[in-house]
């Protein structure tokens, strides 16, 4: 636990997401915590980490803080060099932190320096705000030493009472630009039927892509033929596009494509075949 009173240097929260024009493509990850597990400290419910194509990292904590609370803190800790040997050992080696102190609802940016947390200059373009129930933090990757990834912890504290996301360990989030990589592609065929299956990995989480439906595109003999059915990708199952062709199309050349589009990224595979 940290002594909030020494950290209560107020920063103005500047800008809100809705005020940005032409927002860049952004992708997010959500981590959900139990509700009602914080005793008297603010109950943390979700932690969202995200990156946008303009190089800004976003962190938000969903926590409903009573307006009568003047003593608690909510802190987002970032270990930007993935080293527990640097930074605050009580928080898995966190090197930077964002602190919301309910006394005056002040916000502070701090870095670990010579064995303690000290207030640091707010990096250009960064902003903080608390608008119940969201604590928002935005900071550029450049301000975090161009970190390729961060380990994140959010914690609320009131006296000896706490809530934390995650309950143990850290949330690992990749800050390098998102890429989608095809991990499997299969074509199965039978009489007047073809099925394309596609799975992809996302670079930010290292996990399977399972957040958007596939686009299915088919042309036979130069004309568009809509897929008969499709299926969304799941963690353990590829997405699919499936076509059943009319008798009149037997013998014609077909070009079939299955595509994921997400946050301006694309993963796609096509096949050419003759309908039989
Ligand atoms: Ca909680
Ligand atoms: Ca560290």
C-alpha cells in the first residue's frame, strides 16, 4: 500500500474520447473481476487494456466510487520492461503508475525511482480522468520507453482493504501494432458443395482471433454466389463459409474467399476450383 497524501499532485484531465475527431482503429482486451470482493475499498469490476494505431495506449478501470469516499485510491501499475528486478517488487516490478486519490479526486503519474514512487512529468498527449464509473488513462507508447508490451495491475485501497485485477500475477498486454496471422486454412468439397475453414491468431494477446464473423465471398462463372451458411470463429474452432451450388453451376470455375476484418486488419484465404 502507498501513502496517497504524498502523491496527491493534481493533474487536469484533458480531452475525452468523444472529443477526438476521426478516432484511430483501436483494439481492446477486457479482464473481469468478481464483484463485492473489495470490502470497503472501491470494487474493481473490469480492467480494459487497448492500443490504437496512433501509438496511444489506453487503460480503463470500471469501478463505482461513492461520492462520499475521500480516502481511497485506485492505482494502475505498469511494468513496462517485463522485469520484476526493476520497479516496485510489491507490484511485480511496476515501473510506472497512475494514481487516482479520492481526496479532491486528484490524479497523478508516477515512476519508480531509487526505491520509491515519485511524481513524474505528465507525458505529452497523455490524459487521465475519472467519470464514474470509469477511470480512464491514455498514454503514448513513446512515453513508456516504446515498450513492446506491458504487465498491468489495477488495485484499489482503503486502509487495509483492497481489490485487485488480476487477483494474482499481472495482465500481459502487447503494445506492438496488431497483426492477424492465419493459423489454419482448410477446404473440403463434395458434390455441389464447398466449405472453407479459417483460423487466425492475434498478435496482441497471442491467442486465437474470435471476435468477428467471417466475410464469405464467392464467384462462379464470373457471377457472385452467396454462401449458404457461415460460422463464427471460436477459441477452439475455426470460422467457416459454406456454399451449396445450383446444378447449373456444375463444371464452372469458382473462386471462394473467407476473410476476417478487424481494427483495420485483415486475414484472408481463397481457393479456385471447378464445381463438380
Ligand atoms: Ca472486484
Ligand atoms: Ca519492471
